[in-house]
């Protein structure tokens, strides 16, 4: 007999828990769901667009009745649970239906708060909470003219905007002087008010409601100062309260909400609770992101896996009024211990304020241009020290490097046909449609359904902004980003585990770290393989099957399944003999395209896989080795001609480049790694957009780090200046090793440095001679294991011979 | 009855790996998973004809090397949210020898 799980509350938090549970274990429970509303589970946060006439009820259904049937979940819709017999473990519905449970999940949500003024119970006074309320409002808007919304918070403004779009004349009554004062400071609140007034909303600020007037139907509202206004519809939107009526009735410990621990368990161990009815560590939440985090943890414990903990959420807010971008998070008002950075451009309707405390973001409020909200929020939650980026902070992440989204990236201002993702040709309309019609909530969901930001990732911020402006305040990027779907662990946690637990192989690590899948997936296996190699270079078992094809075939796969071959050409210097050999080889294998690469090498394209070892042998015979143009590894060292030829050259940059390439080739990295050496500050080798750039000056060498010329152009940061060739080499090796050990797999140096801060890198490499020496030594040691030419090993050494030859030819 | 054609032995294919059989109508990818089960698919992803034999194999799935579509090895069906199907071939393992039927 399966155990019985009963869910009370057919809403977003409860149903998300059920979905997470079914993902973990489909067969564990017989599941029964009770919902007081006569519908399936719908996306409550999209009620505002329904009211505004931008969406229909069908469009916001998350689980329709068919879903419950398909998943063998019994649904009692329109039945409210009125009692629970905890001794007998039975729930009782208002129509007498009884259901036994082994485990019970309480997700009763919250109730709107109704101000208990005289007349609050008159017909025509409603709240804004469910489909019924929306129907009431839509109905009223057809018959009546005047609406009053009490409450100038998030929900009140969304209701007011919706009613106005339905043709009503709407007055928003607010007790305070600032709209949305819990989410906005005075300046942003004023800008918002002005913009809403321009759209046609009326405001009564500082107005305290004394009574709702009318006899058999609402007729008006009277305030404490004696003023009266007429109204045919009054919407009370002054807040929500956790719905704990049932929990209190059955004697479950409640304070503001149902008290739960970090596993979402209530004081009755058989009863779990999630959602807006819950109080966790003294905090109740009314946004969807925390509820989903709770759902994930709760499902994990219901599935008896017992490894998740909910530790509370930091939340941010957005307003779902089309055409208005605003964002806030954290403590944006600040106090005497904080400092503000403010940017205000009233004409363009832009206001940004970031509150700093101890060089960390403590809060932020933005109006008009909120594209960097997600970024500030991330910096805030990660408690990143922003002193290194302080001067750029207000100009946003795009200012730190962006290939072209800068300037026109206010999601709300974009039209539906505007392209968001340039790699995959995904428009804004395509994303918003997928979010609403498929019920998507997370960046991962949107990526897999639409492919937006799924390739190069440069539009991630914009996609996140579109998700949050579509879902409103309910979207937040998740705090804890697991490495992939096979584990709960983050990259950081996995990296540390490899070191501390002496893990030397990808497959072994999955077993030790309780991977959910038998073999991992294409995301985690290459990462694990890399962590093994970088932590334990002498002992690691390098698994070719855990590497992407390019690193397995030591060539770059092309769109037609052929490969490209790039021999190493040290420092970009070649000679007639090498060129002749390359020309002969190109003839011999009928190479369709020969191209010079951006890194000063020669690329032979269109090579059949079975020809690779033959071609490599010919290249080896001519003295050339693998150029590693295919790997997460040292790619090329680009140089200029330097003082040997150039009349401006100050040092021998070519020789320095060759030296660096000879020392660093063959090293595996978290991502590709490029070096350049320029002979003078004219910087013809473009060293300041490389991962490690060296610029010669008359007195020595400037060392630059963290540049990128690709997805997001980012100029390097100056690490330091050194005077000798030996120093250049030691600093370069130390920097590479620090990056190798500290960055997450697939982090380029640019985002890594932005995350850890240049100060950290300087502390390790410039300010601490002993650490630098240790890092450099570790790199040199690792190189003794990996500086072997993979082409020679395969062309003549018999390594992986199965990789290249067909198994058989038939037919 | 299908004609079974012997194409090699299990040890010819690395665990979690794949080899190509050149067939009369194009390449066929033969996969071996961690449980030593074998599978045969047309070596072309339904998306943009990426060679599936070059992908990463995990459980009963291969991830296409070109754009990370995931294809079920036993059915050839593309995993949601992407859609499509790579052709599959019957395959059997008899005392370490692999046979496929065209």
C-alpha cells in the first residue's frame, strides 16, 4: 500500500511542491488535493494582466484538470477543508468528504486584509485575490463608472491600472505620502505617481478611510478629514494575512503564520506547510520565488531524501503595469551607517539609487531603467565587495562590457517583435508568450523552451528582465544555483569537495557526492572531469567520455560534422618550411578552406574525422604540434613584432610571447584562455582584451588580466608592473593557476574577476610573494603531466584509436 | 524477420561512448551505456543533422554535440521541450557480439 499524501490548498505553492515531488518520485504517494476554488491551479500572479485584459484565464492555468488525471492526482475542487482529525489522520471537507492521510501538506495561502470600517461588508466592496474577485471587477467595470482602490501598494496599483484599462475612472486612496513605500523611496514613488497620473489615474495621498458609504450597495467613501468621494466599486488592497484559521483550529502552533522549521515541517511531524500561510524564522512571504524555494525543499523531505534546507529568501519587487519599469530590493532607504550612490535623469524618466554598507550593496531602488536590477540583486545576495567596480556601478553591468544590448534594453519598452537573443533569433513576444502559455517561472525554463540566452548568454540579463516584467515581483533569480539537474550542489561546493575529499575522477565523484543520476549529464561530467584534473594533476583519471567532443577528438567540430585543425605556431611566428608543409598537407587532404584565425594561426577546415590522425602525423613530421584551438585550455599567445623590427618597440615582445606559449601550452582551464604580448603601449597585439595581457614599456612590463574580446567586450584590469622577464613568467603562471583553482568550470576570467574582485587577485598574486610562488610552482608541476602533444599520442602513440575509425562499413 | 548484421563486439565501443557504422543510407551511431546496453540511431540529430555519435552519453540519452539537444537512445525521440525523432535501428547483443538490423 502506498502512503497517502493530502494537500490542502490547490494553489501555486502547494502544487509546485507536488510537481517537485513527482519529479523526484512518481510512485511514492497516493496524492489527493483539496481546493476551495472551483478551478485547477492557476498562476495567481498573472491576475493583474487578466484584469487589464492582456490575458485570459485559460492562458494563466498552470495545471488544468487533465493534468491531475494524467498524473493520477485526485482533485477535489470547490471543497474547503473545515477540520482535521490529527489523531485519526483524517481531513474533513465542508461537504462532508473525508480523506485519510499519512502526510499532510498545508498550503492555505493568505487572505486579503479588509479594513473593518463601517460599510466594509457592503456589496461592491471587494478584495483582489482570486479569479472570483477579477470577475467581480470586470463585471463592475461594465456597469459602473467610479472605482476607488484603497491601498497604493503593489497590488492596489495593479488593480487600479487594470480597472482603468477596463474603462473606469479610478481613484487610488493611500494612507501614506509615498506610493508603494515598502518598495520605493520618495523620489521613485513620486516618479511612479506622476507617470500613473499621466495615464489617467487619480490619487488621494495621506487619506485615511473612515467609512464606506451606501445602503444596499456601495455609493462612496468618506475620509477622516470629512471629504467624501463617490464610488460604485471599492477595492480593498491594503495587504494580506497568512490564512491560519484551519491550522489554529486544529491546535497547530501558529504565530503570524503556521510555524515551520527549515524542512518546512510544522510542529506536527506528519504535517508540512508551504506558501503564504507559513512563518519561517519569523518571516512570512507573499512572493512566488520564496514559495518555490520552499516547495523544492518540502518535496525533497516528502520524498524522504532529507537533504534540502530552506534558509529563508531575500526578495526583490517589480510592478506588473505594462510600460512601467521599477525595481527594488533590500534596504533602499539606508541609515547613518550607509552611503547612497544616486543617478537621476528626470527628463528620461530614469532614477537609480544603490545603497552601500561596508562596500557591499545593501539595497537598491530603480525606476525607468531596471535592466541591472537582477545584477544588483545578485551582488547584494552574494555580498560581493563592490569597491573594485564602484565607479562603474551606476552605469550597470552592460557598461562593464556588452556586445550591443546596451542602451535599448528596457524590457518594458521593447516591442514584441524586437529580437532579444541574437544567437537563436528569439523575440520578446516569443519569450512572453512562452512564459504565460507554458507557465514558466525560471531562467532555466525559459532557456529550454525558447532557447533565448541558451547559446552565448550575453542576453541573460535582458531575458531575466523580461521574465520579471512578465511575472512581476514574483520572479527572482534563484539564490542557490545547482551545477546541473543531477545534483543540489553548486559549482563552489563541488570544487571544494574535490579538494577536501580527494576526488580524482568524474565518475567516482558522482558516487561520493550522491549524484541523482547514474552517469550525470553533458553539463556536469565535463565540469567534474576538469575539477579532478586541476585538483589532482598527478592522480586524476581523465575520462575522455566526460569531455566535450572537441577535447576528445582534439579538433573543433563544425556544423557539418567535419573538424578543423589548427597547428600550434608559437607566438604567431612561422617560416617557409612550416608554411610549405601546411600547404602540402592542405593539398593532400583536399582541405576546402584555409583561413587565418583571430589568434594569428592557420586553420584547416572541413577535415573528416578519420583523416585527423593521418593529418596530425604529417604535421608532427613537419615539427608541428596541436594548437589546442578546440579546448578549454591555453589557446594562443598573440604577439606583435616588438623591438626586433618595430621602430617603436621597447622590448622583445615576440620572444616573450613564444616563451609564455611554450610554458603554458597544454594546460587545461575552466574555459578557453588567451594571452597576448605587445611591444609598446600602442598595443598592436591587443593585449588588453585577453585573459592575460602583457604590454611592454620602456622600464619593463605591464601585466593586465581579465580582458575579453568576445561576447562581452571587456578591457583588462591592470594587475601590476614588473621589470624582469622572470617576473612576467612567474606572475603569468601564478595568475593562471589561481584562475584554474578558483574559478568555476566554464567561467572566463572576465566574469570570474568581476565576481571575486581584482583586490582578491592582487592580494594573492601581487601582495603575497610566497603565495605567488606556490601558485606558480603548482602550475609548473601540473604542466609536467599535461604538456604532451595529444596529436602525436593519437597519430602514432596508439591512444584512443577507437575514437577515429568507423566500427564497420556495411551495405 | 530482420536480417541481423554483425558489426563488432562490445569492447569495440567504450563505456558511455559511441562508434560509427557506415551504412548504405548514411552513418549509424552505435552507443554503449554504463550498464552495457547497446543502441543504434541514425547518426544525425533531427535538429541540424549533428553527428550524435560525437555526443556525450548519459543514462539512456545522448546530447547532440552541436546544440545540446537530448535524444533518447532506445527510441530516438528528442526529449522535451525540443521535438523530433532520430531514426532508430533494431540492435541486439549476443555473447558480446553486436548485431543490427537495417
